[in-house]
């Protein structure tokens, strides 16, 4: 069965208004034609973000921290070149390229 993806951000104002009106997650999900779990997850994420903003913290960053100095950029570049060389050699030995 193919999974469908719903852009729940489009429903954000409606969800917040319904929550303010005192509707339950199930009622919101039924009214918007979404799954109750989708609503629960979105509300939890929204509350976490609001708590972080209220505490004066910046939004949580994802992924690797960016290199700050030129030296770090050079080190990262050297490491990536070595990785590419290793992968290229492996593919050559494996007969794939």
C-alpha cells in the first residue's frame, strides 16, 4: 500500500483555532480528514518549538555543525577527498567502474 503525504503545515491555523476552541485531537483529525497520530505529532512538535521560543532559545539545528574557520574547511575538504578516493578505489577493485 502506497503511503500518502499530507502537508500538515497548510492546516496549521485551523488546528490552532480548533485547539483553542477546546476540540480534541480526534475531533480535529476527523474534521480535517487527517489521522489522529498526525495531529498528535504536529501538536507535540509545535509545543516544543513554542517552549523553546518562550525560553529564549533558538530553534534546534539539524545536521552537522558548519565549519567555522578556514582551517576547519581545509580539514573537511581533505577528509572528503580521502573518502572519495577510497570509494573510487573500492569501486575499481570491485569492477563496478
